C-alpha cells in the first residue's frame, strides 16, 4: 500500500476479489447473479467473509419468474412462481430487483449467506454449501447483508430476513463458522442494516439499526441498547441523511464500529438522489456513542471503476464487513454494483485524518 494519506483508501490490485464464477448455484433451477455485501471477521489465521449469494430463476423466453421458499409439513422447499409476459397479469418490471404482479411485490432473486475463507485476505475459497439459508417463514424471500461482531469467543451475526411481511433483523451465533445457532428475529419489520458494538457500553449491549421511514420521515441510523442482545430498547435517532454531508436520500450502518482512542469509527453507506451508493465515515463518542463527534462531508469511497458502476444494480459501493489487522491495516470488503466483491485498504490514522479534514 502506498501512502495511507493520499488517497485515504487504496483499492487492491486484485480487484474484484470475487465475481459470479466464484460459486456454484444452490439449486439446479437457479443461477448466481450476485456475490456481494459480505460480513467479515478474523478467525485464527483465516479471514472469513460471509457473503450474500443472490440467485435468480433460470430464464425462459416470454416468462417472468420469482423464487420463493415454502414451509409446510414436509419442510422447507424452493418454489418457482411464473407468469407470462403477455398474459392477463399486470406486471411491473421497472426495478430489476422486484417483480410486481397485480400489485403484489416479489423479489426477482433469493439470497443466502455462504462462507468464503482466505489465509491472506485476498484469495478466497467458498465452502461448498450455504451457511445460512432461508429456514423460516420470516425468511421466505431470502436472507441478506449480514454484519459480524465478535464478543468474547462468540461471533454474532445480524442479518436481514425478507418475506411478504417485509424485512426484519435476525440474529445467529457461531464459534467456528461451521456450526450455527439461530436466535430468530430481534427487530421486526420494517428494519435492517443492523450492526453490534463489540463490547458493552455503560452496562448495555449497543446496536445501530435502520427502521423504515414512512410519510414525511427519512431513513436514518438509529441507536439501541439491550441487556441480552435479544431485547432492544432506548432507541434514538443518531444520523439522518443530509445534502450537506452528501448522503442525500438514504443512509445505513455498515460493519461493526471500530474502537480507537478518539472514539468509535463508524463506516456507513449513503444513497444519493441518483440512486448511487457510496461509503461515508463518522466518529462516535467512546463512552456515549449517541454523541456524533465528526462526520464526513464527502464520500470515503464512491463507485468509479467499471465493475463498480456496471452490474445487477449500477453505481453501488456497499460495505458491511471490515477487518483490522495487527499491523494497522484496515481491510474494507465491499459489494460492487450488487454483483461482485472488492477490497480497499486503509489505516486508522488515515481515517481519523480524513475526518479531521472534513
């Protein structure tokens, strides 16, 4: 890596690290359309990415399809819904992520979470089977965009469960990324983008989350406290989108905050009015993270390369996983265009200086 100060982050020369050909579909009737938005952590000598794998039904000319999980007496099973494009149903396909059939909204893809492992943080191999696959009615449309926080010897995984009821926040735990225990939905619809702090603050576990905004309100990052990581209260709005800060339309928390002498570094995404997504940075008080000390007015990382600007959903950089190494490097693993994964590297010093210059 060159000077940590210019630019603040350096894209890795091996980018993109992971693309569509890195993993096989989970079922014969599906094809992989996205390998992106990984949670990240370090386990012994391995870097672990818990990657969102989005899969779409194999296309058939003249038809629109939507995958969905069914849950009945025989257990969970994948079902493929299909409609003729020139049939009697009213179809809205204006958003590639959605299919609207006679007013009912479904997803054009279904997602699961898959473990990828690396000994150098750059070259990854996927485990052969999904780590978290839709398993309950709350996850009938898929599981998405996890964050990983280590507390003591346990890795806590917050992820989004999606169903006809919307999107809610689920919790799972693991010690080895082989066995996993689910703890159910901890924040009901509509909520997502939830990260946990890696230690108790003021005697409470702390999380940041993003309730759905309706009416005249705006999507924002909220603060919450819990005695047990399952029951959450003391909610307070922490950050709102603002034209002043360049994150004009939507914002959401990224990976677990990193503790520094100056405060907690928070990486978050911002969506502009042109629907592009970039990464921003904030600094929260060490003892009371409800206090925002600093906030970047310009993006830390915005989509500029071809592979960040073109894909399933264009012009997107979205991060929910970073790793701080003992040598001071901070590895930022990010999704690009809802299709592939990139790596950018920086340091704590560079990030704090970046905030000082805002």
